[in-house]
């Protein structure tokens, strides 16, 4: 079976097939993916990808038409009193890319994307996993240009504390750094709410003059880590800065 390979950037090549079902079925049966060009021929092993491809298919088949549906959405959500912002197609693509990378890298199970009507606010992508004990929020493009990471982080921490930890105390550990050249503020917050205790991991970055935000709420109080960095927030920031295409 043959497909067309198109370079996306210095690190990523997209491979397109006319028939998604047939392509993924062949991937699951095959052992090697060969990519040929005028410059080089490369073989990529497919061993161990069967389970990942099943999850990829389920995600792709469910959300492959999301961009068309989103382009007709005016960004208003009657269930939320939060001011709406309307991500463009590039922002939306980057959010889904980042969410999928986080789900895969942290090996989250039984994930699902949250429907627009059930989101905390319109705009960002939200997902839940691990029997809904993990809740992820990904936002790309809420602000662009001259971005005050410190001010935005302080404002959002105050909102998070008031909304999700009003009956408890919040312990915070924050840091500032550059990750792959991207200015980054990160935060680990522990809420000791008697009703719903949680640990939150939050990163805010400026990538290509675009604000990129990632939050993971862990209500299961289960330790998890990624494959690139030992700290959860640093791993989140590395994935965004290294692998996500932000215009």
C-alpha cells in the first residue's frame, strides 16, 4: 500500500492515505514502514504499535471532521459565563496535536475529548482520562504578541483556587525557565479539599509569539511521568516546545 509523504517541518513528515481504514489496517499487519525520497530511503519499525494504532483510529474516526464543524461555530457557549475567544484553524490543529501527544506520552488510558457543551469554557480543547480522574486542558492562541506570562499565571491560579479549591488550602511550587528556547512558567499545585482533593500541573509558554497553555488535573492522586523529563510540568513544556506546530 502506498501513500504520499509531505514534510511539515525539520522534524516531522506527514503521510496521507486516501483510505484511512485500509491504511491503519495495513499498519497493524505490517512490520516496517518504508519512506523513499530523492535524498534517502528510511525504514521505520512498526513493532509494538498495534495498541497505539487502535487508539489513533478511534480518535481520528471520531474527530476527523472537527475542523469543519468548528469553522461553523461562533465560539459562544450558553453554559459558560467566560468571555469567548475563537481559535483559528492553526490554533485548533495545534491544540489537538498537543493533547494527543500528552495523552500518548503520559500513557493515559480510556481518554475522551470533552464535548463543546460540557467544556469549562469555549475555545480550549479538554479531555478526560483514567476513569475521569485526569482532566486535561490545552489552549493555543488565547493571547498573541506581547505576552505577560507572570501576570497570566497569577490571574489563572487565583481563578483555579476560587473555583476548584474554595473549601481547602492550595500549596504551590512554581518555576520559570526556557524550554527549547520557549519562555516557560510552570506550576505544581496541591489542593487539600475535603470533597475533591487534586494535584494540578500547569505550564504557560510563549512559542512563536503565541501563548500555549497546558493543565493536567489529577484527581486520582496517582503519580505519573512522561518520557522526556522527570518533572511532569517540564515534560509538558518540552512536548509543546519541541513537537507542536504553532504558527
